[in-house]
């Protein structure tokens, strides 16, 4: 069984299309199809459901995809370790990040590059519910997200414990106050993260506890559009306090404490617990854990 055939299987699982998978692997579509048939003959069972187009994997094929991802991850870990022994730590780390954690990952990268300046980072914004599967499929090396029951089963290290706060444009009457309740903020035109994010689900839970279910004017999977709407004085927003403080939003708005906010949310780095992790993963975990305090990473402790 050739490693390049395993790469074809993983590419097909990613692209769900024969032509795109072939292009990703730098081969012709007939070449990819021929390699898959060779692989099927070797393992003695069909792995792809073939009709006029790609219709998915057979149950055996789905299991093979998992094995191929695992074996290719081990290959990558081996090559990284050999390269590290030869010339020091290098390569690329793929980090999945919650929308409000951009400043946190920037600090981690800065701390990491002091020790390992040749390492590169690929920061990928990932929906909260997709992060566990992306870690398990070796699509990500680590993630920075809020802990819940699903991702507590991974290796994790808490970076900060955060509360939500409101960011109110100065032209809103509520901006003259030092604090407000969830009920009061629910009356404002709001820009909020999309419902696929952990942050939004936490915000909706607090609104529901207060007896409200406001519909935001703007929903977005990224922070930029939300801050822009607040900056021009059109809407208010609610986000983790550290995200608001790190954004250096224009002085035309004010951060308001939510007096009825009781929940704390743990922002953490998470990674896959495996017996032989790549040197890059060991290194990023070590740097995060060895920080003198979580405050230095996230500047927030409640």
C-alpha cells in the first residue's frame, strides 16, 4: 500500500469530487481513479461508491479514510522529528480559532516565536462544532476555543476565564451608564456573532434566562463586520470582555459591564491526545503551559 495512494483517499474525502481531488494531488483524474482501484484490489473490497460522479465512500472506505489520515499524520510527525533533529524546530502549525480569540492566538504566536522563530502558523477560523472532528481528522494541530463537554475530552489548557460585556456606541443613551442588565441591552439594535459560534450560544442563553430573544440587525461569523457597525454608531454588540478590550475599538463607543452576567467561560488551547504527537504540537503545548500565568496570554482573570 503506497503512501501516495493514501493521500489520494484523504484528498477525495476532503474534496468529495474526483476531478478536484486529482488536481489537489497533482495527478490526472484517470490516474487517481486507477490508483483507487489498485487500492481496492489490495484490500479486497470497494471503498468508493461510483456512479456518474462521486457518491461517497462505502463503510469500509470511511474506515480506510480514518486510517489513512492517521498514517499520514504519523508520517508528518516522523518527518518533523527528523527535521528537528537535523536543524531545529521548523514547519507549519495549523491552529483552529474561535472568532473572538484572535488576539489570544496572536499573543501565543508571539511567545512561541521567541523560542522557535522559524515556525510558521496557519490560523483557521473554525465553527465550534467542527473543531473536534477537524482535530480527530488531523486537519488541525490544535485549537483555541471555549471549553464544553465535547472538547474537554481532548488535551486542554485553560488560557483565561472570561465574561461577556456590551460594547455600546456613544450615541446610544445606555452608553452614559457604567453597567446594564441583559434585559436593557436586549432592547437595543444588535450586531452579534452567528448562531454557529459558542459565543453566540452563550449570549442567547443569557438573553433567554432574562426572558428575551432579540433578533440582531447583523449576524456574522467574523468580528470585523460587528465592530464596524458599532464604530459607525448603528448597533451595539456583546462579546467576551477580552475581545472588546483587545480590539482597540474607536473611542466612539464604550464598554458596559453586564450586571446580571453570572457565567464564566473558559477559553483554552485544545489538542488531540495521541501517543506520538508531532514535535510542533509538543512545542506549542509546552510554550502555553510554561507561561508564568494565564494573564500573560489572555490578560484576563475574573
